[in-house]
C-alpha cells in the first residue's frame, strides 16, 4: 500500500481488502461517513439481487443514518470504478468525495472523484 496515503484512507483500503479476501468475492469496499464511522461490504451476487461492493457499502451507511461521506475505497481487479458506483458515493457525499481504487494486493491504482 502507498505510504503517502492518509492513515484513515489507508484504513479504508485495509478494510475493503480484508472484506474481499474473507468473503472470497470479486470486490471489497469501505466508506467513511461524516462522523468517522466506517461501513464495509463485499459484492452481493444473488439470483434476485446484484450489487457492487461500493453500492452495498453506501447503502449500509445510509441505512445506519449517515448523512454524508468523507471517502470511499474499492479493492478490485477492475481498472476503474463504474459510473453507477461513483454516482452512489456522489449522492451521499457530493461530487468531490474521493474514491480510492486499489488492486487485490492493496496497492493504490487511482483516486477518482465521485463526480
């Protein structure tokens, strides 16, 4: 992982990576709300429901009463974060909310805006 990251952002990546590995899912995600609470999730792949890890983490934050997001992180083999996932972050956190994308080894690949 990149040492230049803020410790709180590094924590998000660590949580997302651990969730991905523990649940053996394609993606792990974590978000931090306006109070510093974190919410983690993995990909949901049921016959009747499919959600990315990031959209699931955002939904968990909303369901727990979060009113804003400070940051989000995704650990995936994908090269980018889909627009629909970034839109979920934007809906709760605003266009400037950073979305960190890391590979399965935790190495930061990119930092995107939710906008």
